[in-house]
């Protein structure tokens, strides 16, 4: 298989979110009561085939 054009050679192996440069709760105390924990996604590039897509492939 030929080498993909524009292929990403190296990726960050540690997908953690870096610490914030400031304490947002101290700057905006009104945001503390409704605050909640969230999950941050770290998507990776891929090369799906037409079988992997419902746009170009079958749904079932």
C-alpha cells in the first residue's frame, strides 16, 4: 500500500489536558455552583473505508 500523503508521523502519546494557566473559579466565582466534571475527547486521525461510513456505505 502506498504511503499516505500528509500522514501524521508522530502524535502526542500523552493525551492529557494540560493544567489551566489560571484558576477560573477564583476569577468567576459565580460559575462554581453549576460546575460539573466533563469528559474531554482526544480524537485521532484515521483512514476509514467506505464500509465504515453510513454516508458512503451501507447502513446495515
